[in-house]
């Protein structure tokens, strides 16, 4: 962990505790999202069971900025596909992979839109850097940054940003400014777990 003074052991332990809580939270999200994405195309799992899975994943998000998960086709629609199309569709089961968690950064005093700030209960924000959810054969790179915070209903993902490696830059997930995080605030700690492979993502990873 970096970004703090080890001269204050109590402060260090508190930071470490918070990081461990957030890491566990985001790892649980990644696992449940992977299960949901995989069963999206697995019709041995009924629409009713899939509904439970997708709602479980959506519950990791605060309702102010929720990501929605849906099946591309329902059971009845799949039965109408010819054999070739069914085979192509079911290949998506094998392409689904869990996100890689690269690093978590902890911030204080973020700049947050007025529609989002009212749901936050303290001035801490955690940025979780992750990869893609499908095996695309490309070098491992940044795809999504999930901001996690303590809210009126516990730890939640309160905002997501997407990485455009060609630019390279982070882009907002929507244009509604009142529900955006415009700046994460003052960085006070970092935990790094695995470096990305793609050049621009790696440069960003090593920048601090």
C-alpha cells in the first residue's frame, strides 16, 4: 500500500482494513457478475433462475447509477434458432471470463454531482480498476473503473467509467452530470495486484 505515512500505525491499520473490505466487496461482485454473464447464454438455467442472478449483481450498484444485466434472448427465442445459430450462441458461454482486478486506489474528498453526493455517508471513495468480461484474445487491459463508496444502504458501486485505450483516456458512462464523479479527490492509498499487458493501460497503471 502506498500514499500514506507509516509513522502513524493506527492510521495505517484503518486504511488497510478499509482496503480489505473493498477488495472483498469487488471480488464478490466480479464472481457474481461472471456467473451471471456465463449463465446469460446457458439455457440449462431457466429464465427465472437467471432473473435471480442478474438482480443479485445489480444489487452491488446503488440505484442512482445502476448497471443493468439482461439476457440477450429468452428461452423461447433460443428454441426458434436453427442448429448453426444455436451453436454460435452457446459459444458465448465459453467466452465469458471473470474480470481481472488490477488495483484499488483510495481517495478522500471527491468531487461528486449533487444527485449522487446526497447518498454518500462519508468523504471516502475507492477506485477499482478491472478488465473485460469476455475472452477476446487481446492483451489484458483496462476496461472498467468501478467507484465504490459507503452509502445510505452500505457499500455500493456508485459510478463506473470506461477506458478507451486507443485515446488513451477514461470516459464517463453517461452524460448526466449531476450523477457523475468529476474528480476522485486526494489519493491517500493504493494497492496493486496485477499489471495489465496492454501498453497504454500499463503506462496508466505505473503512473502512480
